[in-house]
C-alpha cells in the first residue's frame, strides 16, 4: 500500500515508485526511495507559489490539532500583580516623607 493521504499528488503524477511527473512542466524525474521529500523540494525551488499552496493544503488537514494558548492564565496574572505590589511596598514612599 502506498500512502496516498499526502496532498503532494495534486501537483505531481506518480509514474512508478521511483519516478514522478511534475504537472507544471510535464517533466518527469526520479525520486529515490519513493518518498515525497524531493517532490516538495522541487516545488519549493521551481514553483514557489505551488509550494505555498501545498503547505496551506497540508495545514488544512491538521485542523484538529489543539491550539497552544499564549495568554496567561488568571492565576499567572494574579501572581504577576502581587509581585508588582510587593516591589512597591519594598520601596516604601513613607521614608521619603520623613526627610
Ligand atoms: Zn516542476
């Protein structure tokens, strides 16, 4: 069984396990080991607009991945504010009034 899930094949025609044909130029070339890495590299170097298209399509297939939260949690915000209050206390404006 060949992995057909990759979207790279919307840009290439698979000839044999070791060769593929670029749909942009109709040019066939070999790919060692049957992988798609060399195909991607070809798109990136020769058809950068198609390469961006490929990346977008691949991202579209991974929509189920959880997004990483960059915002601070309420607890972290609380600690941050306490730290600021503590530093103000340590300076102490009262000392200056006495002088
Ligand atoms: Zn090409």
